[in-house]
C-alpha cells in the first residue's frame, strides 16, 4: 500500500513537472528568456571563435565550461528557488499539503520541470558551440563521461540548495533581486567569469569551497587539453577532489532540503496566504 | 452504542503571541452532519478549521479528527479529508480538467472496496457546473467559478470529511443555490461530514443541520437554527393596530399572547402580524449577549499573519 502510494506520487509528480514545463514553453515571456540567453551565448562564442590564450588553447574552450556551469547554477538554484518562493506565496505548496503524498509529488514535479529545462538548455548550448566552433569541441569519450557525471552530481547539489533558498526567503521579489546578485557574486568568486588564480587569496579560499568552482574545473578538464591544467589553481587537473567536493555538497543538500521543505510547508496556512495576498494587493 | 464521532475536540486552546484566540473549545461532529461555524471576523473560525485540518499547531486541548491527531496524521488520513481553504490562486496556467485529473490521481492508491476511487474529472466538472470550462485556463475563470473549482478539488478524492472555509464568497445567487444542492447531495448520498465557515446566515440556515456560533474564542451557541432562536428571549415579534395605534410585542411563544389579545372584549384589532425571529436577529442577539459578558480578551479584528 505504502510503496504503491509512493510510486503513485512520484508518477504524479513527473506528470506534473512535464505539464508545467509544457506550460512554460508555451509562455512567450519564458521562452523568450531562454532564446535570448542562448543568443547571447552564440554571440559571445562567435566573437571569440578564433582567439587563443596559448598556442592550441582557444578562449572559447574556457568560455563554454563557464557558460555550462552558470546555466546549471541559474536553472537549478535560482530558477528553482524562484518557483518555490512564488508557489509558496500563491498557495501551491499548501494545496500540495492538503493532498495525500502531496509534498512528494510536488517536489518530484519541480525537479522534473527543472531537469527538462536544464537538459534542453545544455543540449542547445553544446549544439550551438559545436556549430560555431566546429567539430567535437576537443571533448573525447572520457571528457564526455566527466561532463555527464558532473552534470548529474552538480544538479543534485544545486537543486537541493535551490529548495533551501526557496524555503528561506519569504518574498518572491527578494529572490528576484538579491538572488540574482548572489548568483552573479557566486559565479565571480567561483572563477567562472575570470580565472580564480588571478584573484585575491581570500577569494580563492571561498571559491575552492564552492561547488561551482569544482564543477567548472571538471568541465574545463573535459574541454581543454591536458597541458591547460597549468592555468588552474593547483597547477593541474584534480578530478578526484572535484567530485569529492561536489559530492559532499550534494549529500549535505539531500539531508537538509526535505527537512526544510516540510518545516516551511507545516508553517504555511491558508490565512497566512490570504494575509500576504492582501499585503501584495496593498503594495500594488 | 454511540458511533465514534468524526470530529472530537475537548478543551482546545490557541494563542498567537500570548493572546488567546480560542479558549476551551469543545466540539463534536458525527458522521454525515453538516455543521456551520458562524461568528464575527476574528472570532477564531479559520483558526479552528485550520487546526482540524492539521495546518496549525494548537497550544492545548485534545483534538481527534477521523480518529487521529491531525498534527501527526499521515497520508492515508489526508486521503479521507477534503480541504477548501479561504484563498488560493495557484495553478493559474493549468487547464481546469487537467488540474482536476492531476489531483484526482493522487487518491487512486487509497481506493477501497467500499470507497471508490476519485471522481472522474468530467463527472465532477458536471457536478460543480464547470463542464463548459474544462479546457479553460484556471486564471481565466471568474471568482465564483474559481471557487467552484476549489470545491471540486476538495471533493475529488470523495472525502469522508470536508472542510470549507468561506466556500461561497463571490458566488452569484444561482451558483450559490447549486452549491447548496451539491452539499445536500454529498451529505445525503455519500454521508460526507461537512464543516464550513460562512458569513452568510441564510446559507448556514439552509444547508447546515447544526450551527455553532463562535465569538471571542468561545462557542456561544450550538444547535439548529430553530433551537438557537428559541434560546433568545422574545423570539417572535407580534405587531398589530389597536384603535388606530400601532403596537409591537415580542414573546418566546406568541400563541397565548395572541389568543388573549383577540379575546379582549370591545377592542378593534387590525393588521395583526406574527413574525418568527430570523437567524440574523438570533445571531445578533447572541453575539451582543456574549459581548456584554467580556471573556478575557477584547473583541476586534484578529490578523493571523
């Protein structure tokens, strides 16, 4: 009975996620957001298509891993947190609680939706990069395995923190503003905009604790030749450490997220939603 | 042998930051009853219903809903309870039929031999009068239609117990009438137990077998509309014209008074009217009576943000 109910909830969640993804794709403003993002990626790669940092090492090979990492961060953390905060305010979360196994279906749904968006964006980005830069982008079989492995682990680590951020903030507008700034700052200190080795020592310390630095590191190792490891902080590729750090973040997130989500859902009540709705009407 | 009550509350107390909002509430609801919770704004209606739904943690007292403590009850319990909250505006971009199907599917594992699975979406939309809006986006619905969809979602799992918080706000008279029919149907044919809050006294009188008046965090009256009227002295109003002068008198039982009035010799009585007290008058009298005896806290709007 119980396992049956759980499996049913997961199925319902996947169905829910796919429905919401379809709705999102058919909403012009949301599709436009993705199209503009991909267009910017295309332009940046086009402008840097012939530039080389060192003989045989293209600038684009640094840019593509950073783009993939930022996309991962944006979709799994920022995007997911925005959805959670918004749906907490509009009553979706409490509605889920009023249904049997509702929270399980809800979180499965939100993960499914995030996965769909992530896979689409990453695949399209790689296709665009391959078209503009030509060929295999210097990625071999082993590199492909590293990218896939890091995408999965990184997704687990970051989605759970997306849930955490989504449950900590109260107001969708504050996630929109502060969250956006935080994502930018995080991308900077994680060496996704400018190599970490060129930044002050204290930034390097923070950066190396962040899963983003290591996700970017692993992606770079796949796109760049062996020798380019010399540009990295440790002077070489450290894939074992990368997987260990991101894995640790994933475990921490998996332990923390369900607890927080349940806690927040428990505190949410209909009258609190009504009170916030009134407050929102006042602000307009 | 008395059957187990569906809702059994003893000595329920609730406070928000030290202020008492529910004070020693006792409440028993049996299977198949339709009970309306009435009271001024801030009387604690929504708080009571949210505690019974398991969405709020009480401060004290014992609460049993379908035999379980709602704070700790699991998913099998959830499957037997339908909830319509005061306000939701979620899932605006979903289509009506799609949303109902999505939520109905959550109840499928909980079907038993004597309790069939969820309503098919089409049947339920017919029942709440939204069949024509099956493919409409939820956000395109009017306030009343939206509320009917909320009710449909509340009953999609064929609950044993249904909570409705202000279910008919924003309904036009036709929608309201149809909603009342629906509640009758649920309680008569499916033996669904219903607890609703409302501001509409006529509605409470029409659909509820029993009315509870909550005021200042206490239950000040409990009974059918007729019983409540009987509790307030001067339940009927008698008006007449005697020798050209208009008179008014109120009496709990108008019959002896009218008999005596007409038996009086030599008087010319015209325009005699006897009018039973409306629930509205009973309600106002009861709330006024409870406010004359202040209990603990001053009255007023309670915002529970």
